[in-house]
């Protein structure tokens, strides 16, 4: 591992934007740390520290960095898709689309599929043996929740080609169109009380942030201070005078969440974050010129998705071990609780590192020889596969692995979905994407980031 990281770092072309790699790692790392800090686990259940201590909720304006990951995704997807277009042989563009989907989804779905299969088998075994209560039951329900992010990210990948064309034609106008749609959704939701319309903002808000990555790829974010200031002031005004909560992460029992579904306030929060990270670009670039720092970023990028998938497993493992050993779990936010935080995080980090060591090989993309050039029908087949993957992963994030033997379901777009059905959709969709991509006639190579 060390030698390969050193080789990859040493072979980095001078044209590579290293700051984007740092932002990817830092955003996922912040999410992991935030989850570890917010979990308020007691023998009676799992709560949220931000609900116990509401005064900490303003910290979410710094720690809710998921918009940065979608912003980075837009930048990377633009470069990757354009690279494939330049390399394509004679043939239909849908072959490029299918190759693009396969290359991007492989990095996401290989480690995700392993995570799902391992946890699915473990959950079935536990419940067949009569377990599934207490902290074990909570773990089975909650361990899949971070998969929502992967599901939404799959949609970002699938929509990249058409939205990239809109960007190339309209530039900031394409972003404004998506942002305007998000505004319209919230007006219909809060002013007209139109039911279910709020779920459209899962698309409009995150696609708008993703569109900012296209603008970044073309060097069109020229006034980041203005972007950050406008986003921060608008988000503050919306929270102060509108129906939006202060927290930029979901809170238990709240009537309105800025995250699920996303709101205009979260989009403005994303604008402020994007502007802020762009202001830090120059000093960060100088830091990344140091070989040791860059090697650390390269190494972290190679396992970031695996660590993200397994970090809740590690956290619940630590709490489970503490309960099994009769270690006292203090009341959340008490002095004893805060004193225990460094130990819990250190143990969760160590266990996550062990899980990464066990599963990191599945994060490495597997190249496949391209099929016949000019394959027809590959694009629609790949789009169908990506849709099934999206629905399957989102469904699994909602239903979890609890109640497998009882047929537990959760509503996904008004349709009840069980864990086995969600797993089947994910696997079936990935097989379709793989089939379309292998016959696309375009060699994707190493994905651009």
C-alpha cells in the first residue's frame, strides 16, 4: 500500500487540481466525525447531541459539509465525461454515457455492495438466532442510513451529461434555473401547502450544488467572497424570518428539516460553503505541494468511501463493547460524557481503520476491456440500471436491516420497499450498468477526480 501510494503521488501530473482531492477527503471526514460526535447513546437508546444541547446547533453551519462533496462531484464529473467524449471511437454518444456511468458507479457500488451483503447476512443470522433487540436492533435500523448520500450521488452521476450541456450553453443561467426551481418548491410547500412537492428538492437543491462544480471546472467562480457572503446572509435571513430551522442537519421529531428533504436554506448554506472553500484554495494548494501532505491525501482518497460506509458500524461496535463490559455510559452532554468523548472517538477510529484494512480492496476500480465500438442501446440500458441502483440504495437507507423476518418496509416515493427488494434493485441495476458499460466501446481508464 505504502509503495503504491508513493508511486501514485509521485506520478501526479502538474495539471491535476489537488485541492479537489483534499476537499473530497475533508468533507467525508467531517461527516464521519460529526456522526461520532452527535450520537448520544445510552442503555435506553440513541439520541442526538444537538437535540440535548440546542445551543450547539450553530456548529452545523460549519460541520454540515455534504454540499462540498456534491460540489467536488460536479467538478470531477465534468472532467471525466469530457475526457471520455474526447476518447470515444466512431459511434453513438450513448456509448460514452454508459461507459461514464460504469466508471463512476464502480467506485461507489463495489464497496457499497460488499457493505450491504455483509450486513445483510449478519442481520439475517442475528434475527434467525432470536436477536435484534436493544442496541443491536438500533444498529440494524441505523447502520444503513448514510446510504442516502450514495443514492443521491448516483442521481448526480446519471444527470451529468444533460446538465453539463445546459451548463455549456447557459453557464450561471443553468444554476439559476435549478435554484429558481428550488425556490418555487419551497413557496409551494410553505405558502400554498401543496403536499409532497417538497421531495422535488432532493433533485433541485443537490443538482444546483452539483452545477456549481461545473462552473468551478470552467473557472467561472471568480468572486468566491461574494458567493460566500450572499449565501451566508441569505441563509441567515431565511432561518431568522422564515419557516426554516437553525440546524443544517436533521433533528429528531422536528416538523421541518433542512436536510430531508433539502430546503432553500440548505442551498444557501451550500453557496456559503462553496465560496468559503474557494477562498482557501490558494493557501491549501501551497500546502499540498509538500510531498508528505500530498501522499496523505492520496492514501485517504483511496479508502474514503470504505471508511464512510463502515464508520457507523465501528461506532456502534464501540458502544456495544462498552455495554458488554459494563462500562458506564454517562448522560449525554454531562461532564463525564464529554470526558469520555476522546476515548470513544479514538476507539471508533481504530475500529474503522481495521474495517478499512479488511474491505479497502473493493474500492479499487476494476478495468474491463471495451466491447464493440458503437454499441446501440447502451445509454438507455445504463440509465435504467442507474435508476434501479438509486431506488435500491435510497430504499435500503430508509428501511435498514431490522425486521427482516417480519417483512418490515419503508415508504419510498409512496411505495413500500423491504430490505430484500432494495438489495435486489441495487444489484440488478448495477448488473445492467456493467453490461451496458462493458459493451460501450469506450475505455474509461482511471476515473478523473
